[in-house]
């Protein structure tokens, strides 16, 4: 892992970090880890816009498009600052890209997209996809997604990804031409493997279990956080009522009037401050959500391992049974009960020519079977190797990112406390002048 | 809570003068004579100890007395505490008594320290007596008799403690009041043994007389007042507005407490989730556990904050809500005194008109039928009227005095009340603000220690490039 010491110090020492700053820290970490792509190109999702058009069933629909801007790194440093290349993409295109990556690189923990629909909302936020706050948070999430892919040692080299960033027209066709959809494992196949695999790698089994736990715990956390945000909002906003009543009361008092009036203003300020506080908390929630969805990606990698392992086991099993059959045929002994054996007992032995033919077929099958087992074994081993590398990479990234998230939450709380201290000190001064 | 609206106050048992009223004048004739010897009109009493609510003292001297007492307010010479609630169980009932301790250097007290047991009823009695004797002075409210919302038991610890504090405040306000604190009733309340107090209580005006007072009061309030002085109208308007505002403040504060409690419930759930999470992690286990610890600490601080709001701010606001009832009653009583006076003035005017009018033909005709000469009848009538008018005049003078006294008393006490209110509410809000600052400071420390731990963690792990 690249030395990220300077980021750590910067974050902790400066307690006035805004969410965008801590976001920047994360991005800088990604950029400095330095894939060749990011060394060449700056990527951002700069804007979002509403469009209307006709959809597949020829009905009018409104949707949002996002502006992807790319800019060569050198140009910026030279100070010439040319106009960036840009193109517009819909959320569904991002989904298509991700689905492609999932199939093309099954051993990679593919970065997740921001949520499709707003979940874990508290009452102030709407679950409306068209809500400007939701769109803005989604824009940030999409940019994060692109940067994560661009900073991944394997994914960043993908051509489809590159053309996603650079070619507006015809990209969809290019993706479909890869035929990735056909290569996707069916859900059923994967499930079947999960149930029947005998010797999955222990580490993957543990990792899968970890993925389950992570998902469960983060879901709980997000639910509680949403309810707590609701309550906190209530507490702060009711103080606004103090402001109103103090102001009205000051009108009927002589000496107390001034103190009351100014205290009332501070109560209003206090009530208003909750909006910023909760917006920052929303950022923390987004960071948690990313890893909620990452948990799913991890589980997908583990499931793929189970599948390859299962297929190896099936091939090996098949080979064993074929070898057994050969042995029986060669030695004439029936080791295990088989219908064929019984019928030949009942209806007489085969002719030596028949036996010869059968043996020959079996030999071929065994040869093929051994090839298949060798292939699958290699596949499985390679998969285990590369998947585990990526899982290790993911673990390090997760530990770093989540620790940063906790730190930025603490910084947020500190800022909230400082604001509270200021407001109530001011109010206290006003009250004492009552 | 209906207050015993007594417009013709009979401060009997206080060894002060009873105003001749229609009802009680006959009953307390003897007392009246005795008292007249001691308290004659025009006497200015400068000794706080023997100063009682003498209705016959001139209003002017009354004001002077008031001011004198106020200047002395800084040198407190009486200290009262209410504590030690105890449950008393008898065959008939169960009730709570409180210990009332007094320390004083005042000469009218036989000793310098007293300790007595009092129950809520006794406080109620004292309040009633003070209100009867001084209908236009403002008595600090008592905590309510019953608690309506939430089925709080009378013997619930929190309820008793809240009540005890309110009783303590009540008694202290009475002790600080220049007039109330010098009344006999107050002295007896602080010093008498339970038996003594019971027999003293029985010396009030009879039940019937009190009934009569109430009826009269209702009649009076229906009558209404004609020429209310502007300042009292202003007071009324202020009281109406203040009632609204303090009521709102009370409600807002209670709502804040409710919301904070609900926030606390959610906060309490998050710590354990972080702990649970830490069990699945390796590198992250430590910061997650610390996070859980921080959240738990913040929960404790929030609980403390809510408790303090309930213990300090809410009771004070509530008391001033109750105050508004007292204020309204005081203004009503003053109005009634004025209404009575106006009615009497009218009656006198009518009687005079009677006297000046020509003799009525009809009555003369009757009288001549009965066999009396017109001149005789006329003379008799005039005599009768003259007598009645004289009586009415005397009474009217007394009522005028009473009205003037009541108005001045109210004006002075109003100023005093406003000062006290201002002090009480100011310190309540200042304290609340300060407690909130403390709360945030404590939470700030919690989170800063978290940050610090993460920095030292990073340093310790050697991840940091210390350059």
C-alpha cells in the first residue's frame, strides 16, 4: 500500500474539514496510488441535467443525464487549461458498464454504483429520484465510482471503460458486441454451486461470511442513523419556537425586551444550524452506503470461486467415475452396482469387440476428462490467486476508507459541538442582559 | 382552582382590624373594639415585627412602609427550608409531611431556630389566609394539588421531590415579601406545633360567611367596573399577553424535552451496533469500539442534560404559568372592590335624590289614611333618610379608603412582582444556556479524544511518514 501517511496527518490535525475536503482526501489517495489511466487523465462528473425523451415502449419519460468530463493531466499542469472532453451519460449506462465489468472480471471486487433509489431516508429527504439533493448526491457517487474504477490496477486498463469515458456514440453497441451477457453466470447455476460445493477455499468462505455480516451491520446502522437524524431535526427546530415566543414576549416588556429579542435571534440561528449538520451527516451515510454495496461485490467474488471450485469438483468426480468404469471393464469385476453391469450379467457378456470399443471410448473420455480437470484446476487456482489479491487490496482500501469515515464523523461532531457552544454562550450573554 | 374571592376581606385571627362589612360586622364587634385601641388611623408603624396588614392605616403611610421594607431586603434576617419528605400512615389516610426549618434573628420570634412538620394542606391554608387578608397582593403560587397528565402517584419519588422544591420556593417567596413575612399566620405556620396549628386554623371566618363572600363576589364580577384607571387596564392587558407567552414557553420547553428523549432513544441503539461491527473486523475493530464508547458517553451527557431541564427550567416556567392565574385573580379582586365602591356611591346618590325629591303623593295619602299628619310623615321620612345617608357616607368613606389602599398595594406589589419575575426567569434561562454549553463542551471532549486516539494509533502503527 502506498504511503498514505500525509493524508492521515492532514485529516486528523485539521478538525475543520468539510465533507468535500475529506472527499478530496479520498480522491487524492486514489490518484496517488497511480494507475496509468489516472496519471494520464483527470476524470469528473461535473453536472447533471434533466432530459425528456421517448423510451423503448415509445412513452414520454423524464430522466437525468450526467456530464462526464475528461482532461489530460499534463495540460492542467502546464496551465493552458483547455476545454475538457465531455459527454453525457444516463444512470442506466453506468449500470451497463458495471454489469460488463462484473462479467469480464469476476475475480475483481467491482466498485458499486450509488443507490438506484433513495433508501434509509429520514423524513426531510424525499425518496424522489428527481429531487435535486438526491441528484446531486448521485452525481458525487457516480464520480466516485468512475475514480474507483480508474484507480483499480486491473479495471483501469479496460477498453470498454475507456470508451465509456470518451466515446459518446455507439458505446452501447460496442459493449453488446463483446457478448458479455452470454458469458454471465446464471443465478441458478451460482446458487446450485454454493449448495453443493465440497471444498471451497476457507478464506473465501470466511470472506463471504464477512460480507454478510458487513451488510447486516451497516444496514442496521443506516436505519438507526436515519431515525436519529429525524429526532435531532425535531430538537433543533423546536428551539426556533423559542425564538418566536421570545420575540413576541419582548414586545410587552420594558427592561427585559432587548435581552429577550437578541436571545431569540440566537435561538433562530440554533434552529437553522441543523440543516448543515444533517447534510454533513448525509455524507457520512453515503460513505457507509458505498461499503454496504461493496459487501455485495465481495460476496459475488466469493460465489464465483465457489462456482469454479464446484465445476472443478464436478469434472474431477466425473473423471474418477470414468476411470472406475474403465477398471471394471478391463478387469471384468463389478465394483459397484450398476445397471449396465446387472444387465450384462443377466443378458450375457459383451463380445470382446464390443468391450474393446467401449474401452477405447472410455480412454478418450478419460483423456479429455483429464484435460478438463487440468484446465479447471488451473482456472480455479488462477482465480483463487487473482481474486485473493484483489480481496486483499479491497480489505486495505476498506480499512483505510472506513477509518477515514469515522474520523470525519468525529470531526463533524466536533464542529457541531463547537457551534452549539458558540450559540448557547451568545444566548447566555443575551439572557443575562434580560 | 377557584380562589376564595373575598372582596370584603376579613383578616380575622390576625389580630388586625376587621372592616365593618354587612355580614361580619355583627359577629366580630368585640374584636373590632379591641383592635381599634391598638391600631388607630394614621399610625405609621415602623417596626417590621408588629406591622400587620392593618386596613385602617392610611394608604400613604402604607406606601412608605412598603418602601422602607424593600431597602432592608438585602439584609436577610430569616432563612426557611423545606425538606425531608416523609410518608405518614394513619388509620384514616396516608399523606406526606415536610420538615420546615426556620432560622431567624427577628425579634417577634420567640427563638432563633424552629423545626416543624407540615403537610400540603397546611401550605394551602397559609396561602388562603394571605390572599384573604391581602386580596390585591400577589402570592407566589403553590404547586398544583393534583397532577393530571400521566398517572403520577402522589407518593412517587419524583413527584414528591418536585413538590418539595416548589414548596420551598413558595415559602421563601413569602419570607422575602415585606408584608407577608410579617403576618401572624406566617409566623404561626413556621413555629407552631401541629396541634397548635390545627386549633389556630379553626379560627377562620365561618363557613357561612365565606359562602356569602363568594356569592357577593360573583354578583360583583357580573356588575363590572365602570371607570377603571388606565394603569390597571394596562396591567390587565399585560397579564393577558404574558399568560400567552409564558404558556407557550412552558409548552415549547416540554416539547424540547420530549424530542430530546426520543433522540436519546435512537442514539442509545447506535453504540451497540458499532460494537457488534467491531467483532467482524481486525484493523477496524479498535476505532469501531472507540466509536461505540464515544456514542455511549454522549448518551450519558444527553440524559444528564434532559434531567437538568426537567429539574430546573421546567418547574420555574410552570410556576409562572400558575402565577398568571394569581395575577388575574388579583386584578379581578381589585376590580370588585372598585365595583362595590361604585355601587355604593350610586346608592348614596339615589338616597340623596330621594331626600331632595318632593314628597310622594301616594305615600302621603296612605299615611293620612292611617291617621298621621302630612307634616309629621314628611319629618319622619326626612329623619330616616338623613340617618341612612349618614351611615352610608361613613361606609362609603371606608370603602374609598379601602379602594385606595387596595390600588396602592397592588401597584407596589406589581412592581415587586415584576422584579422577582425578571430575576427568576433570567437566572432560569441563563442557567439553562450555561448547562447547554457544558453539555456541548463535554461532548466535544469525547470526540476530540477519539481523534487523538486515532492519531496516536496511526503514529503507533508506523503508517505515518513523520517528515
